[in-house]
C-alpha cells in the first residue's frame, strides 16, 4: 500500500455535488476520485426533471421553502430549507454561466415547469427531459478546464483513514488493483445514494450506499436512513435499472390509469400530481391487486412526445413501445435516499475532517419525502458551500490508520439482497417483512462479513423497523398513521437507537 499527501479537499464522487464542491474549492487544489469516467454511473447525469428554484415573478423562495416543508412531512429542517431555496436563483444562474443550456421563455428568462407538490411552476429544465446530463456536461467541461482540479476516473473508495481522536484524515482508494492511502485536510463524500440496494430502481445499480456505510463505520451520525423515495413512474419494460418516465409528463397532463383505463387516483385534473409517496403507493397498490399501472400520455402529449420528452421517448422506443399510441407500463421503484450522513448545508458531518454532500448526505432539506427537483438544486447549492468550507480545512499531523477494506458481495448474494430490499423494505413495509429482511442480511453477512452494502441495507431496515408509524416515503401497513410528533432517527455505530 502506498501513501500520498494531498494539500486540499479530497472529493469522492464526480456527480453534480462533487464537481460543484471541486469548482468552488479554488484556489485550493481539489482531487476528485470517481470509480468510473465522469458522466457515467452517477444519478445526476440521469436526472430528467431539472433544478427547482423560485424563478418566476409569481414565485418566491419562501413559497418554495413552504412547499419543501409540506412535502417533507414534519421532518424538514426549516433553516436548511430556507438556505436552500434562497440559493435557488443564484445557483441556476451559476450553472447557466458555466454553460448549462436551460430552456428559455420568449423573454429570455428561464422557462419553468410544474412538478408534483409544487404550488408554482418552478422547475428549470433542459431540452424537456435532459437536464441532468446537460448540466453535468457543463460542469465536467468546467472541471476539466480548471487548473486547481485533478480527476482520477478509476478510483474506488475502500476506507476512511482516521487518527486516534476519530478525526478523518484521508481515504483509501483502490486503483488498478492496488490500494493507495491519500491523506488530505478534508475528505468530501459525494458518493450518491443507495438505489442499487433495490432490485427495482431508477438509479445506477452501482450506487449501494457504500459512502454512508463507511461514514457510519467511522462513527459519523446517520440521519433518517429509513426514508427512501420511490418514484411512481419507473418504466416497467424489463430493464435493470428501470428507465424513468419523468414526473413532468404528469405536469403536462399525462394520466395514471389501470389496465382497464380507470384513473388510479381519481379523475380530478391534479390528482396525479399529489406528493410522490401518495402516487407511488397508488401505483404499487394497483399492481399488487393485479390491475396494472400505466402512464397514458396519448391525449395530453401525443405527437409532441418525441421533441417534448426526447429521453423518455427514446427509452420507450428502445423497449418497443410507442408512447404516442400505447400507455407506458409503470412501477414504483427506489429513486432517491432522503436519509444519509448527517451534514450541514456546508457539508460538515459530526466527524472532524469529513464532509458529505448530495444524495449520500442528509442535510434536513428533504425530511421524509423530497420535493421533486430539489435534489439537483441541493447538489449544486450545497455542493458549492461544501467546497468552500472544505477548502478552509487545515492539515493535521500524527498517526492515522484505516481498517482493512470490507469484502465485496458475490453477484448472487447482491441479487438476493436487492430482492429482499424491494420486497420487504420497499413502498409498503411491516414488522414481519422487515424482520425477514434482517434474517437475510444476517445470512449474507456470514458470507461476506462487514460488506458495505449490507451495512447500508441494515441501517435502512433497522430504522424502518424501529419507526412504528407511517410518514412520507416510509409506509408501514401495520402502523398506517403518523405519530403525533415527528421525530428524527439518529444512528451511530455501534448501537442503533431512536433519538430526539
Ligand atoms: C422526475 O423527473 O420525475 C424526477 C425528478 C426528481 O426526482 O426530482
């Protein structure tokens, strides 16, 4: 094992959060490490929605914050939501200044569209449904051109280096089959979410919650891991991961129906634009009852589909389905992890030297249920704040070590994990199913002790079992009502306990 010293933030992850942090770390040198070439295997490149921000003259950050809090079902931290939404316009303008080609209105302003649970049209989009890739492409170009940024596109995070006081002093990276220890004044985890723990997901399958697991193992606080968001309109066309049919289709009037053409959520015009957890449960229930669930865009979008939603149209056509003529079969699939490493808006975690940003972090802005298109805003806005804070971190001396890397799961064991997570820790949960999931995790742990996806899955399942209520994305069929008081789950190794 070799050891190198880097004089600046070490950023693990090259999605929107990681690159925003790297760009803002200037003039400190930022080393960005990703397991795959930039633009591959990160969720932000796959985002179809856009960036939510108060951009129209009928909107205001306070209205955006109120919608964010309402969607979050009692667990949004008001100050974090205020900061996020106040950053909205400036963040979109910063992304545009880097070359993100946002759709414009006739007056040259940002064109905005409506998504579920927003009281105003406020999602800035690119090319209809191509926001993620277009925005990230602009940031990749900026990062490649920035003299203070170095990028390793073949490095996998295997461990965190800590000193005896628990301060995080660096990370272990596997590169070309060898382990390299990198010491740095700040380690920024921007490792993405945990959708790959589920057999049915819209996220890259490689996202297995490993950053959260390593942070937990190092002693960082994990916030609300049981809150996983299931997207109601993942396309059920036999692909893994499942292609997304963006919520904006419903914003444009596409309707959710069953196999008989009956509305899933009633005939009211805005019925399908209720908060995402409500719609996901309706889709899940229709499928579980054998009625099927379909997104019918024929009347509302019809012939405009290819140019209004080119990415969804291409995915449909690849699957042999023309959405101008046929309703799209849909299922609810794991889409976003609201829980994660407890972090402030500037990425600070409970461990000195460790920062977290983007989907692996839980900053309190999403609560129990994320408002659509708030995640790209959070990744960029809090990514910038995190880059500036991490750049101020100072180097420490003295001994620092990392535990040996955890074993990987064999493909068959990973498949079993994903199946049990979708079946028992998915849209509908109960004590019997979650207890069964824990037994499977025990069994798998005996085969690969301490494997990081198992730690991440256990955090989700144990917290879901302990939360004996239904709230936001967490639905317990055996406890269907919300508790009178909304409480966070705060977990730290080695014991799991409800707090606050
Ligand atoms: C979508 O376009 O439906 C997804 C947007 C999001 O998850 O924020």
